């Protein structure tokens, strides 16, 4: 009985260690900016952008980063952004309090 209990505890600990290693391992499929966003407690999202030259994960603390007039341009693309939630913005590296 005692031997079975010890084996059960060892197996349970092994499962916990394996789970922890797999769960906390950085996702290698993410880009550096995606990983920065997630590490900053942000969520990866998309939004339409009408301004040429704006790449994924722009600094959203800047006012009007993607507010080119859609009627004045034929340009539109979906870009990835870091949604930091209410009252915060992504400065290109981390989520900070909105200015």
C-alpha cells in the first residue's frame, strides 16, 4: 500500500513537471512583436489601416496612426495590433497607461 502511494505521488509529480515545461515554454510560432504583446498582458488583434507604411504592431499611443482618410486613398490593409485593454496602449514594446 505504501509503495503504491509513493509511485502514485512520483507519477503525479512527473505529470505536473511535464505540463509546466510545456505550458511555460515560449510559443516558437509567434513573432517577436507578438511575444512582446502577450508578455505585456496584451491581446493580439487586427484592425483596418488606410495609411501606407504602417506595419503590424504600430505604436498605438500615437494619435491617428491609421486614420488616413479612407475616402482619399484606395489603400487598405488589415494590420495586427496589440490590444492592451481600456486605458492602456501599446508603445511598440509594452502596454502603458494611455497618455
